[in-house]
C-alpha cells in the first residue's frame, strides 16, 4: 500500500482491480480507525465527512466495540463455534476470528467479501489458531444462495452458525436489503444467531455528512430509522437489550459512552 502512484490516486498499476481514483468505504473506515491501508482520495473524503460530522471517528470505534462484544457473547454465553462474517472490511484490531478464538480456540470463521483489496489483506493478515479455522470467500452478498452453498463446504450447517452483517446493509436500499437478509437467515440451521449494525438517520449532521459522502462517487450508504432496523430481526428471538444504539448493547465497564447514531442488535433463530 505504499506505491506512490496509488497513494496519489492513480489507477492501480499492478492490475489488481483495486480502483484508487475514487473513495472506498472500507479504506475510509480504515482511515477513521487509524489504519494505514488507505489512499489520499480516501483520506480526503474522510476528512470532508469529519468536517460536517466530527463524531464519525467515535462511530467507527464504537462500531468495532459492538462487534467485539457481540462475538464474545456468541462464542461465550451462546456457545457458538461457527461464524459467517459477510462484508468483512479491512482487517484492524479485534477481528471476528481473534475475538472468537480467544474465547474458544476451536472456533471456525468464514469471511466473505468481493473486494480485491479486502481479500488480499485478509489472506495475508488473518490467520487462525491451530485448533480452529479461518477461510475467505470471494463472493457477492447479492447472491446469498451462492454464499450459503460455498460456506456449506467450510462450515457444518447441521450445527448453529452466527451470521454477521456488520456495517454492510447500509449499502443497499430496503428493497434490496430485506430479501438478502431473509434469504441468508433462511439458510441457517435452528439455534443460529444473526448480528447486525448500521448507521441510523437519527442525527441531522450525520445525515448531511452521509449525503455528501454519497455524492462523492463512492458506493452509496443509506441510513435507516431504528424501526427499519428492527425489520431485519422479524421472526427471530431478540437477545437483550434488543435493537439499540451500539453503546447500549451489553456495554463493558469501559465502553465509550458517546452519543452515536448507529444501531445494532442480535437475534436467535428458533
């Protein structure tokens, strides 16, 4: 990620399919989290976003905190040993397999993404414990049947699985998102869990910043109302405290209690 032409926003000369001329959500998120896997165009878009909504870096941190607590709950209290994490994003600290295998080293994780940058980094940086496994699928969430079919060769679909959609369904309209999630949930065995978070439309500055981001040429991201989030969990048994702002979901004693505008939740499939 240190190529000079790439860092200046030129098309990627290596022929990897990575477009460095427009901002990219995974790279911007990486920038907000303090990572180095981003380009000038991503940092510019990220800074413009922060000018309108300075709290976005806090949102990024608290979102990662929610993922950590959710996986810890799943691997611990819920006893889940299989994870299907779709829309992985760039590796940072406390990735799904690290949190799960710290609780249960035999945990098996399948990451799914269709971004060549994400996949390249995942394969290079995300390594499993000897007792468990860590695999990566190059697949598009728009085809949930294909994801489930391929994942079935890596996970045991006769046993519960945790499906994780962390910050990805905002890239789809309601007409697209609900059928995708429904199809993925339908393919899971009884006793499986579903965890999701995304940005909510409950703050005007956040809404304005997102509108500017969507106009930048990046893949659009749509904010939802809390009521529309709850639709993703219809037919599931919600884990307390339900669908709430991320900092309110089973917070640790040291959880950053900032006012943020992302909602998340978890449900169990009967």
